[in-house]
C-alpha cells in the first residue's frame, strides 16, 4: 500500500513460530494465565504462540503482492531461520496490559527484523504499532493481552510459580491477518 493511501486496509503480521514442544508449553501457560486472570483473549481467539517480526498494512487487493513479498523474504531468511535458536529471558510486560515472554535480542533476530522491513516497507506501510520497527523492536511472545490492572497483577503473580521455556527452535515462518489472527501462508 503506498504511503497516504485512502484505500481500506488490513494489518498483516510476519511471524516466527516455535517448535511444537515449546509451542504446546506456551499454550498451557496461556491457559493457566487465562484461568488465573479471567482474561481469555489468547485462548478464546486461538492465537498460536508466535514471535512477530513485523506488522504491515495492505489494501485487500494487495494481498497477492504481500504473499509474493513474504515468499521472497522467507527465501532470503531461510538459512538464518533454519539455524536460529530462540532464547527466552523471562517474563516482561508492556504498560501492564500485555504479559509476554521476552526473547534475547540477538544479531540473527535483528537481521531478520531488519531485512523484513527493508523489503516490505518498499511496498507497504508499517502497522499501527511502530514498536516492530528495527530501532524500537522488543522480541516477545505474548502470553496475555488486553489485561486490566487487576488481571495484570494476578497474571504476574501466577507466573512466579510457572517454569518457563528457555530455548526453542523455529518450526516455520508465517504470514497472517491480524485481528482476528488468521493464517494466510507459512513456509
């Protein structure tokens, strides 16, 4: 989507997905967090554990072009992704509204984030949340979102007693529609 376009658009995310074993552990943590807080957004919307590299806006008629860009990016990133180890470094939060697993921000992850944006920003606008741009990016996997202050406090207390994953391999990379999360393609 060209800058300042007046067309209606949707937001799309390019994300890395952890291996099945770690993904299942994270799903169980999300389920426990949902029960502890009463906030079931992640569970009710069946949002899979994922590490978003970038979010972009595109008009609906540009989806085919976005898929082409995604496939080109995935080919460029293939070697890096196949050897990538996701290193978790604990629980953190954004503004007491989102609880997440923080990932070590290392050179391979920064490389992927950077080359994704170099490619996609030629054709599409960055998503509403500029926190995915390379200079602001905080790699994370959300555990709970849209939390009230009370839910946040209950969630952080719950997570104190939960063993967290330390590492994960990357199972695949995907392109998905945001809000609601709908997978489009994966490689």
